C-alpha cells in the first residue's frame, strides 16, 4: 500500500493577504507541527487533496484534485460545490492552520462519513479501532459557541486519539442555530445519537459516551438528560469546559452574547427554553458524568463547572471532577496532561 504524501500544497488567490509573510510563516509552523512539508505554490504536484484560498466571493476550481479544502478568512456562506470536501470560513488567518490539520487527519487518519439526515451538516465521521468489536463508542460534539464557522474538525485530534485507545468515535456535525435555529440543532444531536445504532461497525451500544467541548458540553449533558430512557442511550456524559448554566452564561455575556444569539433572546425573554436546555437546571441527569475544566480557562467557565458539580453532587448522580493545568483548548489536546486525566476518568466510569 502506498504511503500518503507528506506534502500539502496551498493555492492562494490574488490579494488575499494584507501581508503574505505572516501567512507563509503560519503555514510553515502548522506544517512542521504535523511533520509535513509543502506550502504556498503556483504549481501543485499530483492530484492529492489541496488547500485553496481563492478570496472572498471567488469560485473555487477543484478540477484535477482528489478533493479540496477551501479557506475563506472572513465569514461567508458555505461552499457546497462538488470537490470541496470542507469549507473553513470565518476563522481569520488561523483558518490556514485548521485547514492543514484537516488535510492531515483526512489523509493519515481517515474515517467514514455517515449521513443521519438530508441536510449537508447532518453527518458524522466514524472511526473504528483495529481488531474485532464490539467497541465502546464516544460521540463527540464540538464547540464554538454554537456558531457555524466552527465545525467538527475541532474534534479530529480527540477522535484519532480515542480510536487508538480502543474506542469507536462518532464525530458529529450538526446544524448550528445562527443559520438554522436552536431547535434544529437539538434535534440533530438527538438524531445523531439514535443513528449510532445503524452505524456500519460492530459497536457496544451499552457503552456509549457522549462528550462535548465548550458549547458542545452543554449539548452533551442536555442530550444525556433527555436520552436516558431512549432506545440508544449514553452510559456516560462528559463535559469538557462546558457551558453548563445558560442563564449565568447569558448574564455574564459569554462569547460576546453567544448564548442569547444562539437561543434567540435573553433569559428574561425566553426563560422556558433556557431552563429546558441548561444542564444545571436538568439535574439529576440520571447517568454518570465527568466534568472537566482547566484552571486557566475562562474563569466564568471554571466557576460554572464547579457550581454544576456542587449541585450535581447533592443529587444521586455520580460525578467525577477533573481539573488541571491549561486553558480552554487543553481539554481537547491529546498531548496535554489534563486530557490523560479525563481519559482515566472515562475508563474508570466504564469499567
């Protein structure tokens, strides 16, 4: 079997960058971090997947490539063109780093895309370990304050790490409320869990972990609370720096008003939706939980995680608390110490 190429070509349209040197340095660092070569070029080699940054509003020519990762530095509608595997948008120059990581994981650790609905955002990526099943399952729900510019590529590194540890991973994309409304998102997450039953792999449906980061932490615990008696139900819910108190998140204006923007109003306007959606209001959830937050994260998130745990521990719920050195993204970094503590907590709960 031919080894995948370690070279990633990046094609740039005219007048995309205010300073090309800044972008070139960022691309070089991102490639080096993954042990890759390549960079900006006018003459791509071969038909491997490439990164194209055509510029705002410009078409993306995918002719001659296996697939394309499109990058737009500013916010824009998604490009659903044939040949565009994923469109990273609205992340600024850092979108180039995310694009390189996306190509890396797709090329060296590919999964199987499974659709659980008709909309392009209703899909999940399934990765399974080597060997024979049935495998325990980790369903991953990405964060990004419920905004569409953040997608399930945020959880690629965790998916690969957990798969190497013997878990099947179900990395879920879902419609976000800034483009589709709050109810569409919650319905998608529930549908994605139900779709695990029909996934093309031998899975242990008695050992499903629902894990979410940041806004995805809210989704994971909300889903767990409402799926306890479902045909496909999680055995464990994991919050990684989750937004576990939506009323408090609205009061503190987390993410520049992300909570009210996602729900469609302030707590004073829509208290019923907040209370029905906020994990702290849903206690007891009825299943074991792991609640993790790094000590240098947003102090509002750290406080919220601690307050949630204190409230949960007054109920019959079993809750493991994980804290450690790091910031908001260390809890989804497989190379961090706190991630190893999270894995141990998961293993303890499922043993």
